[in-house]
C-alpha cells in the first residue's frame, strides 16, 4: 500500500493546477506518473491498491508521496477511505470565492460538453457545482477526521498576489526544504470557453477520460498534441452570472464564507460582492 504523505483535495477551480505545477519542481515530492489526478479514492477505489501503487513506481529515496485530487473535497466516501488507509496524511485545501468559483466550474464543465450553455440549468443538472463549494460542511469534516493541525488552507488570491509566500507555507506544512518559486509560479487561470460543437466536445472529453482511467495517459495527451481540442473549443458567448444568480449564491454560501473568515481569521467581504465572471 502506497504510504501517501499528503493530498491536495481541492475543490476544483481553486488553483489546484498551479499547486501541481509548482510542487512538481520540488525534488522531494513524488507525484503520480503521467497524470495529475488518479481519482482513486472516489471513482477507482475498486481497482485495488496494486492499481494505485503502480502510479508511484518511480519513487526515489528521500521523497514524500503526494497527489493533487480536487474531486476528493466533497466526497465523503473518499474521506472515509483515506482515513482508513492513511490516517496520518496531511491535507491541503485550496479555497476561493465560492460564488465566482461556481461559475468558473460551470464554464469548465461547459467546455467539456458536460452541460449546456445555461448557468441555471447546469446548477440543476450538476448539484456538485454548488455542493463542492461548501467549505463549512466539508472543511470541518476533513479537520474532524485528520485533525485541524493536519489541514492547511491556501487562498487563491494569495496564490495570485504572493505565490512565493504560499509556496513557502506549503513547504513548511509538509516538512520540506524551501525552494525559490519556479519561473511559472505566477498564477495563470485557465479560462474555459463555450464549445463550438457541444456533442463533439462531450464525445472527445468522455473519450479522454476513458483513456486516462485505463492509464493510457500518453494517448490522451497525443490527442491534445494533434489539436483535437481545438476542433471543438471556441470563444463563443457563455451564459453570464446575473445579479439574480449572485444574490442567490450569496445566500447559499453565506455560512461558508463566515466559517472560513472565522477559521482563517480573515475578512472576505469582497467575496460577497463579486465583480463579473472570473475564469
């Protein structure tokens, strides 16, 4: 059984890709080979530990094992499995304004053809868009299971404004030597776009996910290099987040913003009045 030392559990659209790219440069960290997310503890647990262990055959002496896993944040099944197998695992949780994060996640799923170009319709079809932003509910669960001292929160605005400080915080939390921020340490937010062809986007995205589930990551990446993504992605109009949406989400996430303010000793008033639709 792989002795995983830390998991960055997300949620999605909170700069988890930045965290992966930056920590991939740290010589003391071993990430899964060929893929950022194994999705083992939520979707592929039935494949067994031999499957999971196969992702870390390149582990070197002196390294710790970690995984970036944004789909784990709101999965209570994943929490229970991790707790049973890796009770001493350290947990990193990225956070951002849950209101704007929900629209960013909608844009992400739209670009993959998983939802149609209707924000309200997407929220109805995929309740996890809202649920995965419930910091009070799930943050407290991660802390209850692993202990508050073993959970570290990273705020996306801090990553954007002070990436070096955030990296130093992560290294200290994980007990690693500090390292200068790599050249790409400044946060680049991936702006998802509306697909030109919804059905093609859905088929190709599902196909890529299937290849990755079979550990054929190289084949999925080959498709990218051939420009298959450009066949369906485009810069079309995306259903905006209206004042009505913002008011509704502000009510839904009020408890979560207040919980984070108390937990981190910070003020997030700016989150309550978001400006526009961020990527």
